[in-house]
């Protein structure tokens, strides 16, 4: 059996903060019912097929409430409908305290993980191997959670924050003098030599200009697959080398088209809008 304390990738402090949000001043309903001293059992099952995520975190959260938990599946696995996910035993107040936070955590993360996995699997099934990278356009305050779900779905993280990567947006360029542009990119690369220089562009002309100025990755905002393929040819004809990362509007419906057009990396935020998966929870006397 896995060590429950080691299955969570979130700290106890983070998990307790989630619990405190839901139970800041006690459980008024449970505390007012004759449940003190009652022992109970709670089980989680997949209501439908899903890409599992957050189950270790849910298990640890329930142990922090005072329950004893057994895991039957691990995050990152695809599971079939009806699969048992976890079993928890403890006092009825303890299980009721953690119930909805744990269930909702798993359902939302499974939704994101499943949407990510669908894109990854579609691209792989078509014979391409470009990574699927999810952006930081998750709801503020949820990044630690959504990052887990993306990885459990087989995706990678585009950037976790401004302290992680070099990404020059058109908004940066608009605030600089035109003559400073190439020199600024050169200095930026010199200041962070271990980082690849990514430049977001909105047109093929801007992409060629950025590649000539030293951009190593071109983030192609709202390019169509046809425009990506055309740019790939123009860069090759100009003797310029830069990886192509289409972003903005990339989703399950068009991911293969972008891969076929020559994308080196697919940048998307679409999994964050996925509906939650459904986890069935059963509570009964122990």
C-alpha cells in the first residue's frame, strides 16, 4: 500500500488551506446532529471513464481530517467507469468534514487531466510527438492544482510564472524604441544564458523579424495551421531556425492540424475550461 503522506504533491499547509476555506468555523450541520462517536466508511468510485488526478491529494486531506485511507488507484492513470479510487474510515464528523473538498478536488483535476490527455493522445495517434504545453491562464490561485492535472494528463507546463522563462510579448516591444529591439533581445539572452528566448508574434513578418533578431522559439498568436506551414517554409528559405509554438485557439479539434503544419510545440489553455469529471461518493456506517 502506498504511504498516504507521500502520495500528495501538495503540502499539508496547502491542503489545510483548502479545508479551512470550506470549514472556517466548524461544520454547523454535522456538529448539530447526534453523530459524535459514530464511525463511518466513505468510498470514491469513478462514475465514468476518466484520467485520474488529485487522488493522492484527496487521500492526504482526509487523513488530515483524522481518517484512515486506503488508495486503490494513483494519479496519472486512466481508469474505467466503476473503478474504486479510495476507501476512508473514521469518525463520521471527520469524514463529513473532508468529503466535499476531497471529492471536488478530484473531479476538477480529473476534468483538466482528461482534456489534456485527449489532446496528447490525438496528436500521438496521428504520428506526431510535439509536446502539449498548458499556459498560466488558469484561474488565479489555482496554479498549484492545475499544474498537477496537466502533468497527470501527459501535458507539460508552458510557464509557471514570470520568474521561470523568457517570453517577450508584443506589449513589451510596444513600450520600447524601435531601434532598441535587436539589441534588447541580445542583452536579454546574455543576462539569462541558460534560458531559451521566446518571442510572441502576431504575423509572419513579425515572426521573421524576431527570428532574425535571435528568437529561438516563436510563439504564434492566433496563427491558422496554414499560416504555420507557410511560416515554416519562409523561415527555411531565409536560412532562419526557430521552433514554432502556435498559441491561442489551440484545442482538441485542431491540435493535429497544427502538428501536421509543422508545430514544434502546442500551447493551449483549453483544458482549464473542461467540465469536471464525476466521482461517486458513498458514505455508510462502519
